[in-house]
């Protein structure tokens, strides 16, 4: 009888220890994720290759010499939806001045993205990050998120949240190559 109680106490202790370790690890991981992998202003933009809706591949480093307005978004995100027409308006104005938009959709089905793009008449490249690898590489946790990459490939600004058309215009102006 005493050995059953002792065995039960050991099992409970082991279970409690494992659960405590899991809780501690989860808290540690959540509190340090921002400092572990977030791309910040001043960092070189990590290179990546993603496909657009036409199946064409886009590699960030191939845009060297141009400013890149790198936007992470989702179709379900209302602030993302509100800023898309503003981005499209400014893209039309700045694309011939050496500024590109790469709009990275995170983890959604292609038919859903296509429907959204058609509804809003978007002209800029919309890339598919199906597995959210690029979003995670950049340390993006909230949508929409926009990173400005200068013509040398350096991130000069990270902005989370909805952008006004005026703000988008200013941001694009700030990454325009000199002499454009």
C-alpha cells in the first residue's frame, strides 16, 4: 500500500515538473521572440525568393538599385484592405521613379488572394508566402507591416499598422533612388 502511494507521488511530481518546464519555456519563447529575429531599421534586408500570382519568381536582391516598399498583409485584415488602394495609387506614380512594391500575402489560398486582387484592381506584384517563412524571417507579428528597403538593400524603416495615402507617399519618396 505504501509503495502505491510513493509511486503515485513520484508520477505526480514528474508530471508537475514537466508541465512547469513547458510553461516556463512558453513564457520565455513569447517574451524573447521580438529580440530574437525581428528585422530592424539599419539591418540589411534578408534576401528571399517568392512567387507571384502568375508563377513568376521575385528575389528581393534583384531589386538592388531600386527602393522597395515591402508590405506584409492578409485578405482578412481590414486595415490591410483599406491601405491597398492607397498603395496602388502611389505605385502608379512611383514605379517609373525606381520604387517597387512587393506585397507579401501570408499563408492564404491563391484563389482568395486572386479574388482580393481583382476586387481592388491591384497593379503591383503580390507574392505568396504560403508557409509564412518570410514573415517569420522578418520577425513580422502584426499585420499590416511595411518595411522600407533603400536602393542599397538596407531596411530604413519598419512600420506596423495601417498607413494613410500621405504616409505611403512620404515613405516611397524616402526610398526613391537619387537622381530619379
